[in-house]
């Protein structure tokens, strides 16, 4: 019974997180090859830095132990990168010009190794920050703002480099939406935290009638 409980409480959630990392690695490459504009937008979102940072952050946020948050976020991110480049290797993208992109001869192995190591190295601190974001109130606000701020700045940088062709317009629309939504997320997170802090501050202060009763008791 103890073994079954350990399996349910530890192994199953860990397997689910690693599976989610593998799914993250699959979505981007396959959605990007579609002619459907919605799927192209999905491919853009799941093939860039902020969405991967968000995944590692959420993995860390889901764990109470900060050591476990760091290790699991790092491992899941590395799994995602491995699956991402494996997907590109197995099904390379061939545009209208006929040049294979992300095939075996396109430097895929070296990039997979580089980003795999980078994911494993940077996944740990991002997962740790995600775990620290569980801190209630203003103390955890800075950590909770991490992903929206990353998304906002990445979107701003990429918007400055977009081109005007059809693919560029789709990408530009995605990044404009990401920047707007991340700005809204920052405002909502700050507003919600400040509102809860103010509400808790009011609850901690005694009511005016109670304060007068206390003063009268000591006069």
C-alpha cells in the first residue's frame, strides 16, 4: 500500500510533467508547417523563448519543494527540447523554394545539443522562481511578474524585426497579441495583489467602534 501511495503521489505527477514537456516539444514544429493561419500562430507561440520559460515556471509553481521544482523544471524542459529537435529531424520543413529547413544537414544536431544543455541549465532557476512565486502577497509579486515581463520584452524585440510578407503578418499579429496580453497580465497581477494587501490591511485594523471601546476601557 505504501508503494502504491508513493506511485500516486510522486511518480505519476512527475511522469505527467515530463509528458507535458514532450508535448510542448511536438506542438511547435508540427503546427508551424500547417497552411492554417491559426495553427501557424500556435506554432509561433510554442516555438519561442517565453512560452518555454512559462512552462518551466509553471512546473516550478506546481511543486512545494524548491529542490524538486528546480530539478523537475530542468528535466522537463530538456525533454521538451529533445522532442522538439527530434520532431524537426523526422519531419523537416520544405518551403516553396525547395530548401529543406531543419533537416539533418542543417546544423540540427549542434543546435539540439546547445539548446538541450541550455534548457537543462536555465530550467532549474526558472523552476525555482516559479516555486518562489507561491509566496503570497507582495512578497511573491515580483516572481509572478516574471513570465509576463519576459513575454512583453520578447514580443517588443521581435515586432521590431518582422517582415511584411504573409508569414510575417501572421507572426506580427501573434507578437502584437502576446505583447498586449502580457501587459494586461502585469496590470491584473499587480492590481490583484495590491487589492488583497489592502483588503487584508483593513481586516487587521480594528473597527472604529471597537477602538473607541478599547480607549474607554482604559480611561
